[in-house]
C-alpha cells in the first residue's frame, strides 16, 4: 500500500493551497487526490475551445488580499472592472418586449452595492456591527438572526413591492438561491464589517490561476482518483477508492460539506454527518457564449440583460481583455419559477431545450448575431459527481446548529474549502485559499 504523510482530497484552490503550505514547512510526502481529470476544483471553468480565448474570469473584491497576493506571485494579472455607464442594460419581459433597464449597475459588482435602498442598507449595516465574523454563530443575537430567512426579514422591513423584488433578485444573483432559503445571519456575516459602499470589482483569468497553482503541485496531484471511503483511528488514516488505497498520518478534505457527504468517513459523529447532509448548493446553470466580437457594444449596449422568463435569468459581458472576441456569461436558476429569477424546471431538466430557449431569447434581445456564437459551453446542466456548485449559502438555522463543527477536526480528519473560511471570505475564492492554509497549519501542529 502506498504511504504518505498527508493526503488532501480535492485539488481545487483550497487543496492546492494546503499542499503548498505543507511543502513549504518541509512535510516530506503530500498527495492530492481529485476525481476530475484535471486540478482546479470549482475554479476550473470549462474551456470554450476557441483559439485565443481561455476559460472565463473569476471575480473578486479589493478586500480579497490573499488571492490578489497569490495572483501576483503566479504572474497572473488582476484587472479592475470598470462599468461603462454610457452603455445600456436591457430587460426583457415574459412577452419578449425589451426595454432599457433603469438600474445601470454591473452584475460583476457585489450584491450589497446593487441594493440601491438606503434604508435597507442602513439596517443591514447596523445589524452587521453585532456579528462575530470569525464565528458568527457566537454573535450576541445569533439565534434570532439565524432563525430568519432573508426574505422574511426583507418583507418585514421593505414596503415597496418593486424594490423588494429587485433586492431579492440581486441576492439570488450573488448567492444562487432564493431569499427564503438563505439565513439572515449568513448574509450579514457575508457582507462583512464596515459601511456598505461601492466596491470596484476585480477579475482574474481562471485558467491562469489554476495553471499556476497546478504547475507547482504537479508532482503531488493524482487526477481521476475518486475517493469513496476514509477510515481513521489511532494508527493513522486509510483513503481508498476504485483506484486503490493510500495510508497517511492525516487527511484534509478540501471540499464543500455537501460534497464531503458523498464520502463514507468512519468514524464520523452524527452531528457532522447531519451538517454535511443539510448543507445546500446553489442551483444554477452557467453558460459561456463566445462570439466573433462583442457586437452588442456597437449598438450602445453593455451585454447585461435581465430576462423575466428566467432562461437565462441574466447575461453579462465577460469579454477577454487580451482578445478581440466577445464573451457573454448567462446564468439560469433551476429552483423553479415560483421564486424571482427561477426558471421552469421542465426546461432546465432538458439541456438541449434549455440551450435552444436561451439562444432564442438572446437573439430576441440583442439581435440575430446573438444566435450565432462560435462556442457555447454549459456548466451545471448535468450533475457534477465531484462538486455540485460554485456557491453554497447557509439556510436558516444551520449556522447556529452546526457552525462550530465546520472547522473542528474529527480525529485525524481536517476540513478545508471556502465554506469553512472565516467571514466575509467564506464562500469566496479568497476563502478557499485561506481555509486551505488554515487546515495545513492544523496538520503541522499535529505531525
């Protein structure tokens, strides 16, 4: 049987960051296992297969200092995303009628910068002052805040139906789930300390970031290694799957709680098992469309379109800075049309029908060129056996019930992944990076 000092399950940003920290500390044998055929995890965006066009961008904020620092180390450019207010956003209603949107705020900006309701902003800022961002479940009024969904709180504090719908739409774009399935405590912790103010978004090339990390971890990464079982005890850890078995002193699971639930971990306390089973994943299909050029700008349009039909819910311009090609990113939410932005599940259950309707709606909104992409790549239209979604917001009641177990090791098993990071980085790429480093430090103290 192969032996290692540490096995890391999941070769995404978190897992590769953990491996790098362990290697820097002199740990002799570190092995990363990933079921996919390439490292990168949730940051590994599909390749559109068009010459000169790399996988899409990853968006971050100026406060994501760890990730910005890593990009600098790897020589990957981080660029500011400026909103050209001279270009119009569009909205298409369910009858196919298109109009210029009154809200000209880029979708790449953070949710709280798009709210445009000073009273709601003020209330959220005040509530966020009470939050313990390291452990929000220990905040003074944690149980009261966590017992409420964001929708319930908004409907108690917002009296304008149009404003309420708009705010819920913005939150869904940020978190990937409807507002009634998101905890108010999670949202306040996610917003972070300080006043809610305009944040200039940043973007980084996903492919460059993943390649840079993967090159440094190349001799430790084993792809195509689906992990089915982890057994641990006083004598060490045994990690196994259809490919065989590896023994180690410690194991780090750099996965979302929902993905960790797919692995048979023995022993595992019932409370940790319930945490993993109850942790949700965003329900979204991400579609990347590459065009000969960003033709929409010729018509004075930004490429940002909101569709009331939900297919897609919206698009935005993600055209690469180093190419003349145009690129739109479209999101379709698969939780049903009863909620704002949700699509008819009969459409999202059929990938070919979904793609056809998406292209038809884009063509109706942006003109015939929108129906002639060079490439269309869907992510999320088919179940992913290794990671379920980009985002992973907590529902009401989960943080106060299970939050303390998110990071607490179980025997020789340690937990990483962005869902285990401190807020407000929790749920972000920056959180993936910091959580991997934190888990590595835990392991170093035990070796």
